[in-house]
C-alpha cells in the first residue's frame, strides 16, 4: 500500500479547510449584500414617508 492510498493526507485537509473558508466568505458577502439592500429599502421608505408627511402638512 502506498502513501496515495492512505487517505486525503495533508493537502486534502488544506483543501477542505480552504473550501470551508471559501463557503463562509461567500455566505458573509451574501449576508452583507442583503443587509445593505434591506438598509437601502428602509432608507427609501423613510424618505418617501417623510415626503408624504411634508406634502400633507404644507397643503
């Protein structure tokens, strides 16, 4: 039996760790993008509500 048959070895472990780090990085980027999008939508809603309030009070 050679070393190649003994399992994933050192590089297999490194590859698995890099895959985990990459997946966490992608999920982090998606989470930040979703947070920014939600913040932007809330900001627009707030600006819209403020504009409506100002229009109704000035009439």
